[in-house]
C-alpha cells in the first residue's frame, strides 16, 4: 500500500506542496478512525482522511478514494490545487485576520467580482452558509419593519434546508432536524415546491408577507430543482407584491450547475442571494449578495461578524473564481455533469424501468439518484469500494464532486456506484 505525506517547500511557506511516497507494509500499524473527545454530532463513516490530490483523497492508512462529495459541494477546485495552494500560502505569510473595524482590500476585490457575476449591487461577508441565510432572514425582517410591518412573515418551502441555528432551523422544512429544539421562531409560511397557485393561496390577503425564500435546487432535501417557469412566476409575484425574492445558492451556486448561480438558468435575478460552500474551495467563506432593493437595508450596527471577510478567506474566494474562469470550470461542470447523468441513466436503465430507482435528477455536477427505499448504508458501502458520496433525504444518493472532475473520473463513479445500487435495490428490506 502507498502512503502519501505532504510537505511544504521553504521556510516561508510560499512554495507548492509536494508529496513523499512511502510504502506501507503489513507490519505498519492500522490506525483506527476515532474521535473520543469530539462531541458526537455526526454519524461518521469510520475513516479518517489525511490528504488529497485533485479529485482523490487518501485516509491515514493509505487507502485512496475518488471524491464525488467534495466536502459536500465545497472543494470546487479539488484538493491541493497547484495555483490555489501557493496563493493561500502567500496570504498566510502576510495577514490572516484583522478586523472589520478597518477596510479589508480583499473584501472589495471579491465583492466587486460577485457583483459582476450576479448583476447585483453589494455584498456582506460572513463565514458559513448558515450565517449567510441568517443574514438574509434579518434583511427580510428589517425590510418589513422599514415598511411599517410589525410582524413580518417570510414564505419558505417544504423539504428546505437553510441551516441549524434557531432561525434557519425554523425556516427549514424538515421535522426530523427540528425535533427537540422548539419552540421554533415564528413568522414563516410554508408552501410546497413548484406550485404557484399554492403560493398565491397561502399569501392571499396577508399584508405581513415581506419575502419568499428558497433554494434554486434543494440540497439536503433531496436534490429537488425549482422549475424554470416557477422561478419566473415567483419573481413576477414578488415584483407585484413588493416582496424580496431571496434565493439560497449556498449549495447549488458557484458554478455547480454550469452557470455561476442556478437561478440564472431561468433568466431572473433575486433581491438577496446567500452564498458559501464552494466560494472558497475549502476555506470557510459566506456571503450575502444584495440587489438594489436590499442593498441598503443594513446600516452600521444592524449586522456584523468577527471572522467574516478576513483576508485569508477573501483571497481564497478571489483565487477560486479566477481559476474557475481561467480553466473554464462552468463549462466543465455542465459537460461532465451531463455525461455523468447520462452514464448513470444507462447503467441503471433496468432499475429505472422497474421503479427500484425512481429518478436521476439535478443539473451539472449536482446530481441525485432517488431510490425506492432508504439507503443510508450505501455511504459506507461506497467508501469501502473507494468512492465518497452521501445520502440525503433518506433515499437520495447525492453527487457533488469538485468542478475539476473529468469524464474519465465520472465514468469511474459509475463503475463503482451502479453495481452497488443494483445490488442494494435487490436486497430484501
């Protein structure tokens, strides 16, 4: 077995990473994956990852895995990218964190780029998707209060997932993750996906509605896309009613679908757009991008953060976007995603015909394979066979790999995953 150890060239930590290969023999002790002093909040697969290269990662015992999860849609550029890593090493040697008491040049550089890509107006930076969504909810409430609405209400959706703080948990549409954390925050109206008449009926004659908030493609809810005609209809309704259209692009944004932001396929523009995950290619970066109607709601003292917008995070965001543009990764996501979906459909044609596999859906490199029965055990089975995936909404195998994935690597995903699914759906429950 081969082990890879990473080293850093030079005392100033500005050189690229290289790897030293070591042969692991039968005499090499096996390292158990264990975290006895870490709070038990995750149902972890019993492997501990050590390092990565491109779309592959290695565990502490030297086993390699093809990464089709990408840290849950985070590692846009894969692992140990030859241009991202030196840029971050350079920034580490200059300034990691300062404070939002002062101007941070990287904030303006990244904000300017996000405004250019989105056609919107300005940006607030934070560190996570939860924080970005929480800020969006605060924007909506402040928008309502500024209009004289004492108890603003926000439309949210079945199966949505916006985070685990009390407010974002309240906006989430999953009773399982809400259980045990009541009372939840009031002020939310819940509707089903892709039904404009249900949205109209739920908000009829209600003067307290201030915003509609949803994911363009639901991630944790099971890779459920909003339909293009529905997105256009909601945009029109928000314009008619003077509501904010707030689109959570935390998981589906940053090029994952083949456009910078998934809603752009419908030719619309939101008023508020939370971002995170892939924005920093592994470095925690969150952002709330605002259009003209929401850009000046927050004023000094209304919102803030300690870590958000720090120089290291901003450099990660700027370099991630620069590399994505230079390497044509939006086009790659669209091309490889189409290839992967087609290859999966071909490999699982019999199971699709019988209904044991219900649907393969999504866009670009955000795909879900819905099975007819719960399949959480597939995560471990895939890992045992050298493939990292997740299962969401109990029955959906989620694929959100780095956007650098090649068609050859996509074919490898199919070669490993499809036999495991075939075997699983044939097993007696």
